[in-house]
């Protein structure tokens, strides 16, 4: 007899039980619905890309984490994010696309990094990007956080803050101090301030051979944060005469005003000059999103403006702006905090229970009728005692059960039971669909948010 193999998966990969998977899918569908409401179109790029294409922009630690292998004559890589495949796609199809091109993609990506809490080797990202040809209005920079605001509100997450800054503003500030060459490294250090603290930031800046006076100027400037109007007033008070700085400040003003017009309340966003996003390809507005009382989670949604998405693939300038939710990590954090409401392990709205074989034909016809009315139905086909059937209904968390016995078949009715309240009612088969829809509508209104407010 062959030896049994222990069933297991690789570390760094996530599998969910049915109840959790249903919640994850609902979150994913809700995000997708929100993206579509802003006019974004779905894109599904291949998991595998040619290595010379995918690695054109890679380097450093990122390249070390890429899954790379050969198959036949092909040197292949698994995508490590959704931005590089987007760049390849836009460059390849630029003559067939209409700009501005608005796309969303919710797909898995792969990174061979060391698994730890909140870090996976396979995980979903939920990206949105708007790509322009040669130029792209800064007003689109305001649309990104507006989309994410509506995503988190629809998820039931109310206490969060989208923090934003502008790289032109910061680079202009460093330029005014004579630190143009050091500005990328300074930005990476400042971006870590909330993680490592002010004193460690000062020590890192000291390692760049900056004087104490310059360090104090940088710290006092980058510690500015708060509501947009007050922050813009503080920034203006520095009276910095630098063209790049003034451009960045003006962009911040435009984006903040447009966000208000797009319905983002003041208490859900702020300007924070510590937010710089360490990646060099960001050139303008940058964003990080944090959940109140859960700062230890880090940013759950980030992104920014970049001036040339596909510079490695085409001479055509393709500026863009985008944001991304690390969906797998976000879900795992919510699950770890018991903030996931996972009571159902079935997609069915109703379970049809024929009491015996004589009721089977009637039960199957009713199930078909309900499905044609867009109601999700599961039919219990196994023999067994009625008690065991009800135990099954309770375990899968189905909201309604239809009981069909000899009396129901002869009278062309059903017994409809609300599994939450325990209430039962007799219902004619021809009215069943409309009655169920009414009950389901009431349940939907009473349904708790996918994420409890904590």
C-alpha cells in the first residue's frame, strides 16, 4: 500500500475555509463594483511574463524575490506586481487604447520573500491606474483617494485616514537647501520616520554628512501635518522661492479642493509631509492610508503619480497615477483582529428540504423557479432524518429553509422558515419568489457591515 502524503501547502500562501472565502469574495466584488462606478475597466494580464520584459524595471531586492524559471526556450517570470505588466500592456497596445486609459486589476502576484505575519508569497492586489498620453491632469490625482474613500466606506470601515504629500514640493524644498543630489536618499529616510522615530531619522541624516542646521530645517518642515487648509497655510509661511516647490504646493491645493468636491470628508484625509513613498519613480502626489487605532498595521492602501509609466518599452511619454490595496494582507489583518463577520459557509439564500422521495420532483422544480428569479438555491438531496437536515442548515448558515412534505406537494405550497428568527409561514409556490425577495431585502438592510467598527 502506497504511503500517504501529508496534505499541506507552502508557507506564505493563504487558503480560506468556505465562510471566510465568502467574505473575501464579497470584499473583492465590492471593491470591483466601486472601481467600475468611477469608470475603470477590468484588465487581466498573464501571471507569466517574458523575463526580459518583466525585469526591465526590476533590480535590487525586488529582482531577488522574483520567481524565475525556464520552459523550453522561454525565460519566464511570475509577475511580482501589477504595475509592470500594466506598463508592458499600455506600451504594447498604445495605438489601440483611448487615453486617458482607466484600468483596474484585482489579481494575484508572487514574491519569493520570507513569509511572516502580513507578508505572503502569493497575494491579491487591487489596483487602479489612470494613464495619459504625454500629459495627465492633476485632477485625476484627486480621483484616486476618492475611489479608495468609497471602497473603505462600503466595506464598513469608517475610521481611516488617507495621508498625502507631493514629491515636487519635497524635492523643491531640498533643492532650496542645496540638497538636490541627496534628495532621493533623504526622502527614503523621512518616509521611515513614523517607524523608526525622529532621533533615528536625525542619525540617518547625519550619516549623509548633513549639518545640524540643515537637519533641523528638514525635521521642522517634514513634521508638518494636518487638515489641508491649515497645512497649506503653514507651508506657504516658509516663503520658499523655488519653482518646483511652488508647482508642488499648487498641485496639493488643487488635489485637496477636488477631493472635497468628490465627497471626501476632511476627517478622512490629511496632508502629511513625512509621506514621501520611498520609490524613486513617484514624481508628484503620493498617498498612504492608515486605519485609526491600528497604526501598527502600516499603510493598507498606497500609491502616487508617476511621469513615465512605460519608459522602458516605448519613447512615448505615458504619465499616470495609481493606488493599490494589498487585499490578502488587509483581509488577514482583519481576520486576525476578529473583524471579519463570517457566519455563512454557503452562497445559497435558501435551502430546499424535501421530506421524502415523493417530494423530490416538486422540490427540484421549485429550486429551478427560484433560480430563474435570481435567488441562490441549494437543494438537500441526501436521505436522513429531518433533524439532521436542519442541523446541516444551521451549520452552513443559510438564512432560509423551504420544507416540502406530502401536504405541501398536494396543496402546491411550501413551509418557509426564517433560520434567524425561527418564524415559519405557509406560502403558495407561485408567490414564493416575491415573498423570498422581500425577506432577503429586509435581511440585507439589517446585515452587519463586513467589517465591525473597532
